[in-house]
């Protein structure tokens, strides 16, 4: 039996510090969605603001927040949101360290993260959760409310604010530099 | 000649887009259940349970299994005694895709230009493979292919001297490196032989085979069996979170090739093994 830790967003440092790879988490509260093109726009604005020496104009504050890498299917009438499972996280790797530097505390996706992101998570004290890729209908049932907050022109790639209830996740990278994929795969490998 | 109207083709494709996306076939569910029993890792078991529960919910509510409802790959086997009437076969297929993705509330995941990347808004165009075969039937298979696993696929031109061992070594190394991001448990489609472009199609067609089927040639059936065992010894497990269920099946398709060539393609398929077929 796998036991679960219940967490509420936004995530503070004390909560983050306790999380270890392999922990099962049920996450509740607000998370923001973003994938390829939304990340590109967020990071473009951050870099532009830095060059122009001004505060960035972002659709949401990154401080303590959680980004979920997802592009939901269209919402059928009468439903809150369409199926909404995680997309492959490594495509967001080039953008992630700058967002972590700005206070982002967790990301949710599927698959491995690159070395630079793992290092940045150690440095800025953030974690990476994985959801089950392809469990899109099951996950959509954990979403209580969904609204588009930016980039509506991007269709499935728009930024949504989601209110989730007990979203089932696993901690894949903690703030100590551990990697669940490395550890778990070597444990079950039967060849050298 | 037997006449088949374009409208009929479009309606068939529309239905196939929806049914393939919302229904996980029994061979896949059976393989998932069987592996749930055998899986050694507690996290792996939890992942497999979520995948099965998700398929049940999708079926019950007629929703797509995965939000990535894919690029529509369409395989057509057209009897040489069939004549398509009332328009263009390719247009008919694309209008079926457009209607299916709209009425089925499926995600539109196609950009019209690979670098300028503006969404076409209707999931067209599809990629259509047509094979002319004897007879007067039209067999259509729709395979919505998600990018997570498609991005983790490869073509490699091996040297004939590398032989069986070279093929196995390449496939194993590829799955070890790229399998995690392709949403395991996987179906591993392997094409061997033919030409550079042909081998990729062999690997993709291998994914249409039902789980549990074997290559009719015992030599390749044995290779499928051995590769599956070795892939599951890699330890990747469901979603790459460790375990003994990395793949549900390995399907090999072959074709004759040049004396100097040994083309190899590996097309990875995520656990949402989606395809549907109809015969007109």
C-alpha cells in the first residue's frame, strides 16, 4: 500500500523541504497550466523586462506557485474541463530554471528532467511532480474549476488557472538532487 | 468496378477518429491487467491501476482516453476494383478527420507549418497511406498518434554485418534511453528491411497488430519474444517509475532489402494503444 501526503498550494519552503522522491502526493488548490508556446511567451517577457530594467508583466505571479504541463482536450458542454493529462516535461527544460529563479515552487508533468533543471531545483528549492501520462480523464475529475487567464489565442496551449482537489502525483525530483527515475529504474533492472 | 462514395468514406473516418480515441481495445486492457498482477513495484502497480481506471472512465463517458488525441495517421487498403465517386479520396479522409475531431471534442494538435507553428484549428491534414490490394473492398484504419511516443522514435541504417545482435542491441539501447518519456508501458513497433522511408512505415504498421499476435515467421516471433523479455528486464516500468512492465509487446515487421543495407526503425507507442478499423 502506497501512502499519500496531502498538500495545499501555494507551497511553502517548509513543505517542500520535507518532500522526498517516491512520495505519493494528493495536491489541492490552484495550479496554472502552461506548455511549449506559453512558456516561450512567459520567458520572452521575463527577458524583455530584464533588458528594459522593469518589472515583468506576467499573467500570474510565480511566487510559491505550481505549473502543470498540460494542453487539455476541448471541454464538452456541461463539463468543467476536457481530459487533461500531463505532457512530456523535458520540452519545457530550457525555460524552467528562469521560472524557478522567479519563485516557482513546483512543476507537474511526465518523464525525466534535464540536469540543468535538477540543479536549478536544488538551488531554488523546488520540486518536480509526475502525474500518470495518459490518465487524462481520471485527472480531469480532480479539477473543480478551470478558467483561461492568458493566451487564449493558443487554443489548447492557453494558460488556465485550475482549482484541483487531491490531484494524484509522485515526487520525481526533490530539493536534494535525487531523481526517482534513476533510483527506481536501477532498483528493478535485471541486467547489467 | 464497385463504387464507393466519398461521403461514405468521410463518415467512416469521422466515426473511426472518435472510436479509436475513446475506446481502449480489449487486447490492450487484457495485457495491462495481466501485467498489473505481475508488476513488482508498488508505484508501478499504482500507475497501472490509474491507467485501467482511466480507460474505464473514458469508455463510460465517451471521452478521449488521453488529451493528446494525436496526429491522425490513416492506413487505407484499397481494392483495385474500387472506384471512389463524388470527389477526392484524400479530401474525403481529411473532412472525416475534421468532423470527427470537432464532434468528438478531440484536441486539435496540428500546426500548419513545422516552423511557423500556427494551429490549423481542425486537426487536419492527416497523413494517409494508401496500399492498392486485390478485391473490391476499402479497408480504413485510423491511428491517432500522440507526440509523446512519436517523438521518441527513430530510423537507423545499420550495416548488414550487425545482424540480429546489432538490431537487438540498438532497440534495447533506444528503449533504455528514450522509453521513459514515451509513456510506458509501451508497444514497440520495429521495422527491419526495405528502404529508408519504407522501414518507418513497417514500424508504424507493426503497431496496428493486436497485442498477443506473433510475427508469422518463427524466427521473428522468437525475436519479438526475446526482445520483450529483455526490454522488461531494463527496469523502466510503468511511466519510467521503476518496475517490470516496460513494454506490453514487441511487434516486428520485415521486408526484403538491398544487399548493402539493413534499415531499422523503432516506432514507440504509449500505453494508449489507439487504432480502429472498418471495411467498406
